[in-house]
C-alpha cells in the first residue's frame, strides 16, 4: 500500500504555504500524482453600492476566476518537477464545499488539508467543514497546521481506543507508519482499565510488527480531556504526527464528531492523520 495519488485542498484567500510544503514532501516520498482542488460559494447578494444584483454576480464570478487562477499558479509553481503528475480542479459551488471535495475524492488516496478553525460571516463561503468531509469522503485526511515546513515522521503517535475507526485509521496510515522513525500507540483509559488496555495494545503492536512496523505502546490514565492527554504524550515524544480515528455520534447538527477528533481537526499543533 502506498499513496499513489494525493489531493491538496487549497483555501481561497488563505496562506497555503505549509499545506503545499507537506504535499511536496509526501509526493517526493511516495512518487505520487497530485491533484490541487479549490472551491468557493458565490457571494449571496441582492444589491449593493447601487449596482444591480446581476452585475454584482458578474463581478464576483470574475473575482472567483482570478482567485482560482492564482491558487492554481501557486500549486503548479510549488510542485512542478516534484510530482509524478499534476492536475487541477476548481469550481463555484452552490451547496456544501465539503460535499464537492468529497465527490472529487474518488481520484485520491489521501486528502491534504488545512485545519478547520470554525466559520464566521467573512469566511463561510470559502471554508470546508473538515468534520463533514472526513465523515463523507471515504478517504483519510492529513490536516496540516500553519508553520509546518514538511512532514515530520521521526516519531508518530497512534491514538488508539479499540474502535472500528481507530483500526481503519491505523490501516490507512500504514505507509506513513512504515516510513516513521519511531511509532508509539497510546490508549487513554480510566485507571481501572489500564491492564485491559495494555493487553489490547500488545495485540496492536503485534499486528503492526506483521506489517514491518516496530512500535511501542502506552496505556495512559485519563487524567483530563483525552485530546489533552494525547497531545501531552505527543509533546513528550516530540511526535510530528498523530494518527486518530474519526468517529461520529448523532447527526442533529451538520456534524458532530467525538471530542478528541473534533479538537484535533480544529486546533492541531502538529500534523494529524484522521480517517473514518
């Protein structure tokens, strides 16, 4: 298994430098073809500045075309000569941006994307809900925080909770785990369940070994929020990547992920690999 194809999701009007740096790193590691993608919803207006709505729509369409052209130029300039193939897709989207990206994800093994830091009135037409995307894409996401200069695989931490989603994430991340210098599998549980967790983790370490990945394991007591405990474990090991399963609860809102996944998507301090 490898990542023969990557999809780099570029945000309109944002700094995509770190995203492209990590995409370049992945492409060079795995000899990947890379598709760049961007989407934006048109501005919803009736009239302003004394201009008819139709004229405002025309102005917005031209602005959008200019924005997409700028992003494509940045994408091709950064990855030229560093990817097996380069492709570009962009669209004006009337519905959900996450749905658009999820549909196009049929052609990729891994989506590389910036963090979801929430929505506001100024960016609601330009940002993709990572929660909605990870639940519907059928592909894993690599979330890249601003400031990343590449993908640090010296030490990778796998967040484990013995769920279907955690197993799926570990399997989807196998190419990265094989490339890692060190791998640690961490399960955060209550004090009374630490021994049970250690037994489970021995199985996970054995499974990874059968795939050529040497790993250590840690059963960590749940002294605080699970995401905080994972982050502290990653900091203690100077881990450059966390792998975690994305799991959903109910669909009363647009999306609602487990607390750990939500925190990793919204506020990553390092690259995070999530899969559902």
